[in-house]
C-alpha cells in the first residue's frame, strides 16, 4: 500500500482522469486532474514534468466544458514549464501550445492564438512531419484564425 500522499497515487489519479476524459466524462476527469495537480505539486514539486502534464490535461477537461479562461491559465503555465523542462519542440510542449491557441481562439483572442498555432505548426512539422494528424490539426486551426 502506497498511501494517499504517495507520488504514484497522484500519477494514478492522472491516468484515471485521462480514462474518464477519453470517455467524455469531463467533470469527473476535471476532479481527478485537480487532485493529481495538487498532489503532484506536494509530492514531486511544482516544476516536475508530471505536474505540467496534469495541468495540461486539466486544461483540456476545462476546455471541453467551455471554461476557456481557466483552461487558458493552465495551458500558459504548462507551456512555460514544459519549455523550460522539455524544450520548445517537445511533443508535450507543442500540444500545450496548440491547446492554448484553441483556448485563446474561443475567447476571440485571435492574434495571440495565431502566434501559438504558428509555433505549434512549425514545431510539429519539424518533429512529426507535414502529414501527421497533429501537424494537420495545427494547420487547420491556423487557417481558421487568419
């Protein structure tokens, strides 16, 4: 038994949150992601890659509930930390940049969103190739924005 404050307990909450998210149970996923983020901050630290990943997924759960402003803040923090810890062209960083762009777009902040979609597209073309579904998704959103 690991206990309720063990780092693996919070990582498991994250994975359960992802399972619920995939099932489109966004409110339930949000609750688990919030628990994961808070617990990971205590167990692993605010600057751990798992903490940033859980912030990203919490942002996704909020975004899909149309809570764009709160999602924006989480994606901003995720991008900032992921750039520092993983680099600008890491898959997780690019995913967070793209989702930040979507959150901004849905708040009518098109100029800011355009820049993030351009960054995500450029990074995804370099790391994933021009025909990867994530690259095409960034291209699609950039097209909507401009």
